[in-house]
């Protein structure tokens, strides 16, 4: 790889760390506790159960196994889990770069596309700051490397990696179709498409068969907010929202570059046109499931936005040729500075999740401290202030009893109550009462 590309990768890595590292690993939030609780591995049989049965409500065994490995290595230290998430993000960035070069785009264009993915304001920060966001990171990471394997003629590897992607989250169910369409874009004969894509379709069949024997949600058993709908009231708002979340950042960067630096005409090369088409196919089919879900989430953008990255690579190469050589240095400086210029926006968007994690850590530290000083805690009551945006309810959701059990090593009655609720007073022997107010956690003495 040319020295320019190596330097670009180094600068990209530094900017990723500056953007996300200061805020990750501050604490667990909501669903994190359930993943840790149900994914603990104490034997080969337990690991096999996670692989075959998954976690309650979902069939995402790769996610469960990753949580099990982290719990074995780090216990309840959120920093270790955050490092794992960051490693998954870096692996995905590397995979996107490898995918771009495998599609015969220049290394610099591939790095540019990977940067568009990792610095997108929607999705990536949620996947990194919220430990449970690794569902999207894992499924995207495996899907990207499956695409690399397909492009490089390793169809069996593409099949296995497609299966790993599907076993991380449900979103890539159309990935085998994406791969078949990619081969069609390459003008492959039908028999060649079948011969190359069949392992990925076999992976989908295996996944559906394994999932069918579990208690994972189905379209008929899912909660109302997860139940698929083809109502225009769901599809149209979702389509507009996800188009914004997946393409606005890429379009804004390319548009600013076009307005500020381009002076000559340029046309897309054939390989760039094909890469852009493949990116569009990935982007559209990547939303095939989530566009029908009534509740919207920025996590649903992480996987499809790989398509935006491919479009950005192709358009970036075209834009570079439209910039006169006399402006290349200035354009390069602008691209290098852009991640630094948008740092404050990222940091501001991180605040809520970071503060929720910090609050949950403070609550659990008080529980841990009280357990060390007491002969036995028989009840935990958290008096919460619902008037603030970041409170115990938002930090734990319904997982407070699970979080307390993880800390104490045993289940105890645990309640989350309002300040005017008298159930906690007097607390009684063995009852730990914690008051949450303005981000602080204070024990209430009996």
C-alpha cells in the first residue's frame, strides 16, 4: 500500500479515537444488563446453548457469545466491553477499505468511503457508546467481510460470513440477494451467479431453520413496536428518515467538495459506476426489514450505510478528477481537517448516552459498596427524579433488578419509585435506599 494511503489510515484511526474514545465505556445502559445476564458462559454446554437457542426474544447467538466472552474477561467493567465495540468498529472500517480496493477503486477513495461510514452522525456513535449497539456492529462487520470474500471469489467464505452476520442480527436477510445483484451488475452469466451466490443463500436457509426452533420473535409474536407493517403511515416516514440518516452526511461532504474545489468536468469510470450501483443495491435492500418496523432507530442505519460508503468512494474518485491539480493540496487539507471540525457535534450528540452510563455506574457502585459493608442486602429501592432527562429510569429501563442481581450475585427485590412514594420509608433492616437526583446517587440512612 502506498505511503500516502498508510498515512491516511493512520490519520483516520487517530480521528476515530478522538471522536469516540473519550466517551465510551462510562457504564452500562438498559439492555446491556440483560445481554450480560443471559450470556454468561460457565461451560461448553452453556456456550452451545447460546449458539443454538440465543437470548430471550431474539436469535442473535454471535452477540450473546461476544457478551459471554467479555463477561468472562472483564466481569462488570464497562470499559472492556467498550473496547470490544471499538475493535468491531475498526474491523468494519478495515473491511470497507478492503472491499473498496477489491472493487478496483483506489486505496485513498476506499479510505474516504470508510471515513464517511465511521463519522456518520447517525448510528455509529449509538453502536459504540451503547454496548448493546454491538448487534449492529457485529452484523455489519461480518457482512462487509462476506462481501469482500464474494468479490475476491471466495464464495464458501462468503456463505459462512453471511451466516455469522445473520446470527448477529436480522437486518441482513436480503444480503444473499444483494450479492446476486452484484454479480448481475458485473454481467456474470446466470449459471455463474448461481454457482457463486448459492453458499450465501444456503446460509440464509440454515439461519431461518435454526431460528425457527427458538423462541425468537416472529412477525406475529413480536411486540407492537417491532411488528412489521406495510402501512404507508409507517413506510413513507421511515423511508424519508432513513434516507436522511444514511445519505445526508455523505451528500453534504461531496456537495461541499464539489462547490468549493471542482472546476472541470469529469465522468464516472466503469468501475466507479459499478461500485456506486452496488452501493445503491446494498443501501436499499439493507433497509428491507427495518423500513417496516414502526419504531425508528439510528442503529438500523449502521448496516445499510455501508452502501452509502461505496457510493461515496465512487463519487469521491470522480470528484477528485474534477478538481484541478492546483487545488489538490487545499482539498486534501480540507478533507483531513473535516473530522476535527465536526468533533464538537459528535461530542454533543454523545452526552445523553454517556451520562446514562455514568449514572448507572454510580448506582451500582453504591450497591457494591453497601454489600461490602452490610451483613446482607434483602431489598434495594432507588428513589428516582423523573423531572430530569437522565435519570435511573432512562439509565436502567426495566433492567434494574437484573443489574442489582449481577452486582450482588443473587436476586433481591428491587424497586424504582418516585420521590413522593412512601414505600421506601422507613426502609427497614437489610433495605438499601438510594436517592438519584441531578446525576448524583446518595444513600438514604434509615
